[in-house]
């Protein structure tokens, strides 16, 4: 499924556009400033996706991505967090989906992951992780459900224990 670029949030639009133009190439910092201006985005906002390197800047690796994930996180940040979590297994990827408040069938998220997986070189660690995630999409759905059930059970148990403590 393909979605027009303008259907994504602004940061995801920028990130997907950047990957389309440069993939993981090191690019002059002045080019990042120009692209940020062209996208009508604040320079500091795009730095989360395109940090400095020794000789310029390049698109961030999933394992380098440090921003916290929440229900307000842009699609590109959720995709990066999923890539980073994929080394820890399907349950970890499911936890990212739950933390981000994303549905397992979020077509925008899966479209972005597919785009990123195919636009980056085959040997790129994130491309490998996203390809693995795409291939295991159904299993990730099951793992997400299992994590949600476990969290719900844990919350219920914790609430029961708190209520019991209050009685005494």
C-alpha cells in the first residue's frame, strides 16, 4: 500500500523525503539546512533524524535513535524504534507498537517501514531489521496482543494488591 507523502506527519514526510534523496549518504550540513527550509521545518526538529557525522550529516540509525516513544510520536520515529527493538525479538517490537498507541494494522506505519526498507541499501542494518519486521508482520501482531494481555494482567494484579494493602 502506498500513501501520498503529504498524508504523513511533517517529520515523517521530511524523513522519507531525505531517505529518498540521500539514503545513508553523508551530506553537507548546509544541504540539511536547505532541505529543512524547503520543508518549512525548524532546523532543530529535523536534527533528530539527520544528526552530525564527522564530515557532514546523515540519516540516523535505528540503534542511535534516543527519543522516547509515545502516542504523539511521528510515524518515522516509531519505525526507527521498531528497528532498534527488533534485535530483542517480536515482543520488543510489539511493546514499541503499544507504547506508541499504534494499531497492528496501521497502514501508514507499514507503508513507511516498507519504503524505508526498500530505499536503504540491502546491507544497511535498519533495512535488514525493517525487512525482518515486514516478513514477521503477522507474528508481530500476535506478539503485540500477547504483550497487551500481559500488561493488562499485570495492571490488574497490581491494582488488586494496592486495594488489598489499603484494606489493612
